[in-house]
C-alpha cells in the first residue's frame, strides 16, 4: 500500500529539495549583487536533480503535476493570511483600486488584442485572455469561456516566468517595495509573488494583495465580457 505513495513522495521531495537549493543560491548570489530570479534557479535545480537520478521528466511531471496543481489552489486561499496582516490605514485606496483595475483590464485585453492583430485562432485568443491571473483562477476562467485548458495553462506559466524573470531587473531603481510588490503580483501572479517575497516582506504582502484582488476582479468581469461578445458578435470572431 505504501509503495503506491512512494513515487508521489519522491516527486514532492525532489521538488522541495530543488526549492531549498534555489532559495540558498538566490541569497548567495544576491550578496554578490547578481539578481537571478529564484524560480529560474529552482527550474534548473529540478532539471539537474532529474538528470542526477536518471528520472524521466515526463514520468516526474505525470506524478508531480496533479499534486502541485491541487496544492496550488490551497496556496491561493492561504494568501488571505498575509493580506490580513496588511496595514491599510493611510493607504490611498482609491488610487490603489484604480491601479489594480487598470492592471486587470490591460493584463487581459492587451494580449487578446495582440492575438487578434496577429490573426491567431479563436482558441488562442481566448487562452490569452487568462494570461494575467494565477493558474487555479485562470483555468477556472478558461473552463467558463471554453478556452483550451492546456494552452491557457501554458500561457499563464510562461507569462509568469517572464514577468518574474525581468521584474526585479526592471524595478532595480524603484525604492518603494509596495510598488514593486503590487506590480509583480498583478503582472506575474504566483511567480511574481514568489520573487516579491525575496525582495522583502512588504513587497511580498503587496504582491499577494495584487494577485488576489486582480484574480477576483478578472474572474468576475472577463467571463461576462467574453459571453457578451459571443452573443452579440464581436471582433473576436464568434
């Protein structure tokens, strides 16, 4: 009976070890003024460990993917913990709300517009609509608007990786950790939030705030927007 759980435990342990290695290396490199996103180092660590143990990636992915997809949903819910610890007194909430509203609109409409301009397929356009939110929310939206789940998942992951990869480099001259965190959470969702926590706790909390609120707002307006155009004809080509 226990042998059935051995592959799952092995995949979980390998991923955890890769995370620890990435965390340690990120801190060492940061002391030497070398800014490499932790998520990139973690990916390379996973590849190195798979090679070391001669474990086929497809087999590892088949075992690990359902586990971490399930856990990711709980992680999104647990974002309520840092949000609850935020001190919102004295914050310009109107301006903050406007920034998030603009972020959620641009984050979905801009990639959709580019996909339309490049004459991509309807499925691709709908998949790009989910780009700006974290995976559990994005896949739920994709299911509602009938976007291909595999393509939506790929677009969300790649955009998060790109955002996390270049975010810290773009924000080197920005001193306000609140601005860094909020931008990372809105633009690069979960991957950006991981990187924001490496900057500071303040950046991490604001990134979690941006991720959660952006996801909530997008989950409300985007399906309504898509369904409205699907019933009235649209530039999307329904």
